[in-house]
């Protein structure tokens, strides 16, 4: 590879925008139900990655009516999904799902960026 080609490849890797987080239809339906219970249609679901847990990082999810200019906001299934720019590299390509079954119920995040997680499943690195 020539120096020019190598520089172009490095530049495209640095400037490539990470893809956002996605939400399944079942997660969107559940989030819409929960927002309706809150009674405030300005609410969006904010998903973030914060330091903590036994593996070093943990997910945080909550409803938020405010966003900042650096937030990445997408609308999926009629729900606004907000990710702060610091969390985006950790959540790029991740999928939020909701399951409601006898053995397993609740929100899960399928994240291709996780290299290992703890035994309890609440934190990752």
C-alpha cells in the first residue's frame, strides 16, 4: 500500500461516523407504553454508558425530556432514542430489545462492542 493510500485509509477510519443504536419493534412498543404512563409526550428514552459495575462499565436507561446539542437523537417506532456523544462509541451498532416471557422479561441490549461482561450481566467492558 502506498503512503497516499495508507493515509486515505487512516483518514477514513478516523472520520467514519459510528452508526447509532437501534431499537426493536417490541422495545419501542414497551417504551411507548411506559411514556404514556408517565403522561408526558416530550419524554425520550435516554441510553448511556457510565463507569461502574464489576466489569468497568454499565448501562443507564431513563426517560428524559431534555436533550443537548451534542446528543444523538433518532426516532424509531414512534419513540425518540437519545444517546450522548460520549456513550455513542460504546453503543454504536447495539440493539435494544424487550422480551416478555415466563422465564425472561425486560429490556436487553445486544452490543457488538462488548468484549466481556460480568456474571450478573449488569456490567461490561
